[in-house]
C-alpha cells in the first residue's frame, strides 16, 4: 500500500511538471527569420507570358471548354497567356487549328506559330523529313508564312508571332528541316518580308548560344527578327546579354518532362507514384524560376493537354480536360504574373534553399517561392513593399492552391514554407 501511494505521488508530480500544464510557460521561440528584401527600384525584364502548346499533328485541337480551363483566370483555371501552334507544311491542314487560335484570341492570349518544315517542294530532298530549304526558295517560304498569317486572319484567328523553324539544329527522323546559322542569316537577309506578325529565331534545341549569337551579331539579319527563341533540352538555361543589349525579348518556346514515358519500352505514367510525378513537376518549376532569373520574358511548355501535362487527355488514368497537378503548379507563375509585370529585386540569404523571384505591376506585388527540399522553411519574412492585403497560395504533392491571408506589419509579412512546395504571395496596395 505504501509503495502504491508513493507511486501515485510521483506520477502527479511528473504530470504537474509538464510544460502543457504550466500556464506560465513561454511558447517555443520562432526560428531565426529568413529575411527576403523586395527592391522595387531594381527592375529587370518585362514579362511577355507563360504558355503551352496545342497538339501539333492530327485532327485534335484545343476545344472551347478546354481553352477556358487553360486560359481563364477563375478557380481551377490556369491563366496561360501564350499559345503555341504549328504552321503545317500542308495548307489543307491549316483549318484544323482555327477554332483553337480563335479561343486563345478570345482570352487575349498571344499566339506563336512555328513550322517544323517548309513545304517539301521548296526543299532539296522534296520531303517533310530533314533536308534543307533551297536558297532560291527563301522568298517563296516567306510568302508561304505570310499566306498562313493571312489565312488565319481571314478566318478570324490572329497570329501574333511566327518562327522560321522549330529546332533547326536537331536532326530527327520526323518532320523537320536542317539549318545552319549562316543559312538562317541568309534567309533573313534575302528578298521578301514576313508581315503581320513578329518574327522569332532561331528556336534551337538547347538555346545554342553560337547559333543565336551569330544571328544577333549580323547587324542586317538582327534587324529582321524581334524575339530570340530557343528550347532547353539538355542545356541552354543562361543569360543572353547580346539579346538584352539589342532590346530583344527572350522566349523559351518548348520544354518537356514526362518521366521518360515516351521512350520505347519505358514504364507507363500511371505506374509512377504521385510523389515521383510531383518531384518532376518541381524540377520543371525550377527551370521556370531559373529562366526568370536570366531575364527571359516568356516560358512555353510543350503540349498543354496530355496525361503528363496541364490538362488530362483521357490517357494513363487521366480524365479528358481535367486540370492536373502539374498545371496547377505552373499556374503559380502563369495565373498571377500576367503580361506586363516586371521582375524586380528580391534578395534573400545565400544559405536559404528557397528559390524566390518577385514581380510588380501597378500596386500589385507577386512573390513566387519554390522549396524543393524535404523540410519546411519556417518564419520567412518578406519586407520592403508597402501593401494593404496579402494572400499566399500554396501547392504541394497533396494540396492544391491552399489559400491563406497574411498580416502585414511594418511593411513585412511572415509565413512558413512547406517542403516540396510552390507558394505565390500576392500583395496589393489599396
């Protein structure tokens, strides 16, 4: 009995000593803040937009209900502001994309049209695959592009930008055309002029700097095109100071990640875990962040409607037209950073794992925060911008656009950033 009483006394003493039972105990201190300083006076590039591509071959094209989800700005819509389509080498295929282009126009979306090959009759091998555009047909190809632009306009579909050639330095066994930098320079300088749309070049496979800078270094050729364009397959994510010096926009016009499911014999998309898919999406979002830090003006993903993309296509366990997690992740840029926003300074400690960029237009500031690590970053404090309201939107593997209103005190707000996440903070002056 004596031992039982003693044991009860000890248990009571232990319970009474627990912090949760001590009303006077102080809460655990917050970790040291990660201070992010916004610098509105430090301005960089003006954003042209974030986008995705139409189906390039076959008869499938973006439908109105899908266009609304891709280009709209309401809940569960992605706010894409650039739409990439193909200039077919066969005129009979041009009508296929008219409806999709008109839908993009309806939302004020810029439309970029790119050829994979000139008409076979203009090439040395008379084929859609490989071969070269004959120099004597340079003007004829310009006329062909002009005819495409005019056809679309006559059908109520506006084309804003055209390119000379998709991936001129890639030699595939499908529709394509081989170009050297010298050939493209000669094409630009040849008689004839592309009218009715801006011109982008060279659209190389991995933003081949030698090819791009060759076009920019020829004074006459450089005056003939407006936008420096390229892809980032295997490399190419870097600044283009020569383009900036000439005040040309830099557009990343194609990139694709799909866990290599397009390769022969590869595992199917629906066999991968959601964690693996989201990890690859975070990798893609990292390239968007890096492109922005290099002063690029636009970032355009490959097919916007595919099982591995922004909208489902009915394959690999997706529902046709459903908004996918990868699209929601991308919309943290596309939906909030609209054309005309300017990237501004956002300084953070070199030791933080967070990737942070900031953008402003009028009285609105948008800060995008990427955390690709497996741990949270606590007490992130954003200061240097005067605002009345602040809202954070966060997407992780398991959450989509979770909204949280934040308090602003002395021009500073604080938030915790979860692991494997992208967060967009919108701060507005009223």
